[in-house]
C-alpha cells in the first residue's frame, strides 16, 4: 500500500512562499453564525421549528397508520361496509374482528354489528384496504393514539373507526375523488339500467293493456262496428300511443331524476 | 498563636498520613493537604505573599504533577505495598530520632526571648530584594529551570522523520 | 487580617452606586444598633456581602444556562427551550428540580470520600475567587492587597479537584478525561498568569481595585485608558481570554468533557446534585475568570466614554462581563473542537511565546510612557510584538503547507 498521492481529500496545500494570516477562517465562521443569530429574529423562513402541540406538521397523503371505515352521509345507514370479512381474512396479524349484524329473524343485514381493530397489533400494512370490494375500509393518518390504559383503550370499535367520506376526501384527495367518481358513475349506470328496465316494463304493460282493450271492443260490437272499430282502433291506438309514450317518458324521467 | 496551635497538629497528622498510607493516591492527596495547611500557617504568621505563593506553586503545580504522574503510571496496589514494608519500625526510628533531636536542639537554641508582632514586607520590597540582593539565587534557579524545560522538550520531541 | 485594605468613606444608604452594598450595610447598621462587639459587626457585614455576591452570581448562573441554550439555538436556526414558563424563563428552575430529585449513583469501585469531596472542591474555589473581584467603585466583597495572587492560588485548586473527580470514580472514562483536563488546565494556566504579569508590572500592584483605578482617565478626550487598548494589552488580553476559555473547559477547548468524545470526561460517574455542582462550578469559574479579564484588561468598572459617569459603575462591570460571555457563547456555537495534540501545541507553541513577549513589551511601554515618550512607546512595542507574531504565522503556514501525509506504520 503505497502512500496515495492521488486520493488526498484535502485542498491543495498553500505554496510555501505565500503568507496567510491564520485565523481568518475562524472570523468568517463567526460572521456566518452571527448572521444566523440576527436573522433568526426577523426572517421567518429561517426558523422552521413547528411548535407541537399548538401547531402540527402537515402529513403526506401517502402516510398510513391504522384503518378507518368510510360512510357516505349517515354513520349508520350510509356505512359502506357489508361485513363480508374479506379484510379480516387478509389481515396478517389478524387484528380485525367482525361480527355480522342479523335482524330478529336471524337473516343477515349486510352491515357489521361488531368491528374491532386492535391498534396495538395493527402494523399498518394496508392489505385490508387493498382487498375491500366495497370501498369501505381505508388507511387513516391518525397517529395521536397514545393512552395510559394498556389494554382497553387501544381496541378501536365501530364508532371510533367510522369516518365520513368528506374526511376521506380531505385525507387522501386523489384516492377519495377517484373512489367517489367511480361510485357516482356506477350509481348512474345502475340508475340508467333501472330506468331503461322500468321503461321497457311500462311499454310492455301499456301494450298489454291496449291489446286487452282492443280485444274487448272487438267482442262488444261484432258486425257493423267492426269497420268503425277497425277505423277507430288504429285511431284509438294512435291516440293511446302518444299517451303511452307520455306515460313511458314519465317513469323514465322519474328514473333519471333519482 | 491560636492559629499555630490549631494548624500544627493538623499538619503533623496530614504529614504522617502522607508517609504512612499504603495507597499512593491517598498519600499524594494528604501531601497536598499538608502543603496547603503549611500555606495557611504562613498566612496566619503574617507572610501572606509567601502563603499564597505556596498554595499556587506547591498545591497547584507540584501536587498536581505528583498526582498526574500517578494517573499515568498506575502504581502498585495496597496489598503489595504493605507487603513490601519492613516488619518492624526499629531501623527507621534509629535513623530518624537522632535527626529529630538535632533539629529540636538547633531550633531551641535560637528561640528569641520576646515574641515580636509579625511585620509583613510589602510586595514591592520583596520584589526589590529578590532582584537586587538575591539576584544570583534567582538567576541560578532560572538557569536550572530553563535547562529542565529544554531537557523535557528534548525528551518529548517526536523522532525526526527520515525516509 | 493584616493584608486587607482600609475601607473608603460611606455616603448615603440609597444611592444607586451603593445599591449592591445595601444588604451588607443594613446588617452592619442593625448589629451596631444592638451594640454588638466589633468582630460580630464585621463578620455579619462580610457575611451579608458574601450572600449578595452569591445571590447575584447564582441568578446569573441560572440565567446563563438558559441564555446559552437559547442563543445556541438561535444560531442553529431553531428556538431554544420555551415550554417552561414565558419564553422558557423557568427552565433553570426545572433543571434544578430535576437535578435535585435524581438518584445519586456512586459506582461500586469508587472511593466514596474522594467522590463526594471532588464536586465540593470544584465549587469552593470558584466562589472564593468571586470574592476578590472589584464589581464597582465601592463594591468589593473582600478587598485584599494580594487579590490577584489569591485568585490564581485558588484557581490552581481546581486542577486537584478534577483529578480527584477522575480518580475517585474508578472507571476508564473519568480517568482519561481527568488526565486530559489536568494537562489542558496546567498548560493554559501559564499564558494566563504570564499575561496577567504584564498587567501587574505596569500597574505595580497586586490589588485588583488599584489596577482598575489605574485604568481610569481618557486619552485624547474620549479613548479610555484601558489596558486592552495598548499594544501589549491587546496581545495580552487576547491571550488571556483564549486561555480563560481553555481554563473553563469550554468549546473549542472542551475535549475533556465533550459529549461525543468521552461521555462527560471526569464528570461521567456523577449524577443528580453532584453533577449540578460540577456544572455550577464550571459556570461560576467562567464568571470569575471572565470577571478577572474584564478587571485586568477592560478597565473593570470604568465607563467607556467621559460623559457616562452617572451610570453606576457596577452596571458597566456586568455589561462588559455580559459582552465577554456573549463572545464566549458565540465562539461555542461556531468553532469546532480542538484535538488534544492541537490544543497542546497551540498552548505551548502559540500562546506562551506571545504572552512571554508581552512582558518586555509592557515594561518598555510603561517606561517610555512615564518619561513622556508616548509615540516612541508605540513605535517600539508594536514591532516588538508584531514581528515575532508574523514569524510564528510563517512557521505555522509552513507546517500547514507540508506535502501529503506519510503514514509511519502503514507503508509497505
């Protein structure tokens, strides 16, 4: 290992003829820190300290800690969770406990009666949020969960975990807007389908009624009125057709308006 | 007089401890105590300058030198030290008691009849005396100390780097 | 005590100049009223005076610990402690309570008596040294004719106490730290005393009040006659202040107690109140030695301009002390730590020659000044100090400009 001349990281040494007053660098350093000291009193961008707990640092939208359940308008009726237990099965440390809600006859009501997450066990992996098919469980950014009770206060129940869709929008704008738009598009599609179906049903019903009426009139006036009836029937049919169309448009409007 | 009565036994006890104690560090610190009590005695006897200089030089430099050398060279511990001691006190007493008798005789012959109040020399006078009447002694000590300093620098010098 | 200076006349009780002496004079008047014997009056008066000084400097110590943290924080672009009371003013109280309520742990291998004595022996010299400084025209707790010598004598006791702290703890870090601390303190005591000797030579006296009164008066009508405004005084003053930073074990000379180097050096095995005593001893020692520097070189309680005599003299003293301590804080926030060999080299090869030079320079200066050759004094002393300084910087540059580092053992 020869003495490495090439890799000496120090700056090139001063020529021996040049005289430098030692200590000037020290004074330069004092000037820098002096400026720091004076400017720290009036320049706001120097002091980046955030005075916790009066102020809080903004958290990144990618930050995740423990999950929360999303509801649309009403914490009980609008809760999106249907207690399908997919998240419970996919949780690696098995910290979710779900019990399906049943009505008095024992029939399932697709919402959870008990939804417990043990926040001391939850490792924040986000797998439950990834697998949920009902846009119901998402990862929260809440980290100030410290309590002085070791066991019960760290268990979070349904009321603690339910948070509104507006909160989700505030927390993760991109993800929340995407989810809301998708849900709205799905709802519109569903409504359009329902309206089309209703229109088809209404048309079928009107057609059936028109045929019944035609049959009844045909029976009441057998010979002389047959021509009249035949003349009237297409007229009646024509008169009834716009009526039917009007009737058909009404349910369509109603379906579109929902 | 009161100061002398209080300080003398303390000095004697500290000096005995400094000589007797088996642990070197304790002995060194008791030596420092002895020297500082001696300085206090000088102050009580009216030689303030000398007392404070005693403090500064002996306690602040000599004692520190001794304890520093103790720190660097960790000396033998207590058990070995006690084991190295001679079994009986008689040879030591035979050497020191005659010396003590001679010293007491010499001091006793020169005790003045009346005790005078201590007159403290002003510092200016001390300085003048040092550098005029006693100048040769000061010079000799200065040369000695310079030689010591040069010798120490020579010993502590890094070996010259010859390729 | 035969070597105390006689006191001056005492005017009214309530003038601002006499304000700090109020407790002492109140106690003395009270005892006199009750016809107490002479020794009791003087004892009571001195006790009250000492209590005043202690109260002032303990408050100063508490405030300094807070101001240091906040100033260091501001330099580092952050806010210092501001939770314990308005702007953190109760932080020293919180620190004190913490230190008092901590468990006092003594290592099993430690020597108990020495371990206990060491912090006491560090605080006592600092407090003793605070007693001889002249804080104002009339405010000197213990006016001694040998004040300066007393100061240095008790200062040298600190080194022994550091050794005791290091040895008695019985573990590696304290012993190493004590070794380094003692060698540093002994090395830097020399420039300290040598630069003070120049002042003694010029003033002709060891008593600090006389040294201060000799720095009164103004040259050319407005320049104060402080010692630092003379060539030898400038060099001597700078050397003195640098050496006092080293004596107080502060950055950039705090290798013996730097946290990233050696835990806490000789104070490692101390907890709770003993550590608080070490801390207090260090800061009080800093006050004492900066106060001495102000007294010797910056004119003590003398006002800087002719018209400012109406301000009480002790305000000037504490103002100058505050400026010096602010510089020490600024330096602490800025410069990196010196390594042990750099430290020693700087002390022995840099400061001692300079301080040795100030002695003949001061002698020549005062002789020429006294024989009314003011200009000649400047013309002779400035080159006398400057030329060796320039030679030293040339040598220093040569040392820096060495070629690449060669490794003694790693070459093959």
